[in-house]
C-alpha cells in the first residue's frame, strides 16, 4: 500500500507525530500509536519518517517487529537480530562492521548455556520420567526462548501468559523450572576457551540475570555508537563512535505480539537503563491497545516520559468514500465496500489497488489480513471462515487437534477480522468472502467442497 493511501484524513496525527520526532523536548521520550490491526499505524509512522528523514538528522534507527517467522517468542533472536542488527540504517557508505560486539558475546555464552541445560536433561543426575522427558524438554525450550529460564527477576510464570497453555505445556511448568534451577546451581557448561575469555562470573550472571546482562550489553554498544565507550566498558571490546549519529530512535512494532516476550525485559531492565544512558533516545511503540492496557507498569514507571499518545481510528465515511470513487467505483458500490471494510485502511487500499478482483486481488487481501498472524493463526482463520459462528463447540469440531478455548480467546481479540455486527463471534463477512475465494484458488473447487462440508457439520 502506498503510504499516501494510509494517511487520508490523518493530518492532525501526522502533524503531532512529525513535531514529536523532529523536535525532542527531553533526553528520553516514549511515544505510542495504538489502534486495531489494519488501522494504519505502521503506514502512518513510515509516512512521517519518509517525510522528515530522521537518519539524515543524527538518528540511529532501530526497527523491531514480528515479521520474521519464529521471532515473537524468542527473546535472544529479538535482541540479536532486531535490537542489535548487523546492518544499520543511516550508516555512511563504506563502513562495514558489526556495531554490537557486546550483544554478540552475550549471545555466544547464552547459546552455550542453553545447550548445556538441554544436555543436562539426558544426564544421570537429572531424574525425569522417561515418558515425560520430551514434553519437559519442550517446556524448558520454551522458557529458554522467552528468556525467563535464565532470569530470576523476570517473575517466572507470571509473564508466561497463554504461551504454555497454547502449547499444552502448562502441566510440566514446575518440573521445567525445577530442572532450570538445578542447572543454574551447577558448574558452567561453557567450553574452556569461553570460560577463559568471558569468565565464570559472567556466565553465571547470564544464567540468573539474563535481562540485566542483556540490557547492559545493548546499552554498552549503543553508547559506543552514539556517544563514546563508557568508563566501565574500558576493558571490553568496543568500537568507535559514528560521528554522524547522536540519538537513538527505537521503533517497536507489533507490540501486541512481541510484548509477551519483551515486556518484562523492557519495563524492568532495558528502559530504566536507557533513560539513564549518556545519549538521548526516543522509543515509539505501535500496539493494538494503549501501553497502559498492555501493562500498567508503563503508567507506573514511565508516565512522565510518555510525550505522545495517538489512538488511530478507522477512516470516516467522508474521507473513505471519495477515496474509493476516485479509483473508479460507483458511489453505491463505494458505500457498500466502506461498510464491509469498516474504514480499515489496509482493506480500502486493497480495493483501490485491485479494482479487477482476480486471484492476485484475493491473495493480496489475505496477505494483508494475516500479516501480523503466526502461521498457526493463519490456519485457524482459514478454518473459521467455513463456520458461521465461532465458539468452542464449532472450533473443536472444525479444528479437533487444537485447544478450542485458545482459538476462541485469540479470535475474540482479533478485531480486524471479527464481525462487529453479529450477536455471536463470527468472521467479518467481507474478509470471509475474500479468504474463501483465496483458499479456493489454492485448493481447487472439489477440495474446497470438503472444507465446506466440514464447516456445515461443525455448525449442525
């Protein structure tokens, strides 16, 4: 979607966001853009950044999102691939180096410790029922991905949310935590060379204070990039400052997805350290709900630092209908499309760009509708489009191998695909039509008839 299509009727939001990003008032600032999925948060921010070009005005831009498969519940991947990227936007040509050596060192130790913990599951010192070893291993692996396993201050199970429930691992959580605690009290599994370079003390900190160590490593690297190396980092591997950059602009997109993994790290560790860093920074959150609704800790600890809160709403009819008629639709057809799209920019733009509703049009609608979903959630949505009402009975019949309560809970929060007019939970009629047409193009008519029969049986 062209960013100009996403900002119809958004002039007040554009002005407020432009002013906030271009003219910082304080050394540390938080901004939030909230609104239902598809309302245009990412496009609005992208449009403003294209206009003001912050990388040309000393900003180091780091953009974190959930676009990569398997990223959402993997703390170390988010840290090392997104928050400490190997390629930085705005870096002068000719400079080719990794600017995050502290994070890379941490990642090496973390990987080695994870391998050691998983290997310990097979040792004779750990007494685990052989029949339960695999599912316990899955629980341990999940805790490692989330970063909770090696962090005593993270609150443990308090931050797991539905992660264990969704993966049917909640029954072995206590066993997994017991194994991790036992491992953390053992001698380091690091190879001797790494022990010599990094020291046993650092490895033990990684085991028990991962979020603290990760925050320190990231701030150390950022300080070297934007200001200079810190006195406490004099003995560490650092790099020279990039003279053209002096302020961090950190964007955290898809926060409703990443927040399950990042919130304890951000609230309790990284953001407080970033606030006291010797370089200025701006952090922009893009999320479905307001930051306070995401976690009350934002209001408790960062209310004075939050300088801008923009809650985006769907386009009003007076903006959207002319948008459609200019693309060639009749006024009557434009009004029907608007009603079905509920003013969501990503759907309106798809109709503007695809007045000829061919297979690529349906594919484009499907891809935009499911952009922020996991592969599993995409499969759920397709199945739900074949049933008239979404509840535990119909879901358990349509998706017998999935926890029906988890699916219904997920769907109840997916406002961008849920019908707003139906008395029962149901897929938005327009999206349902588009997804079913796309699915037919993939499967073929005969195969889709079998899906339709399953849906009819589920609703019977």
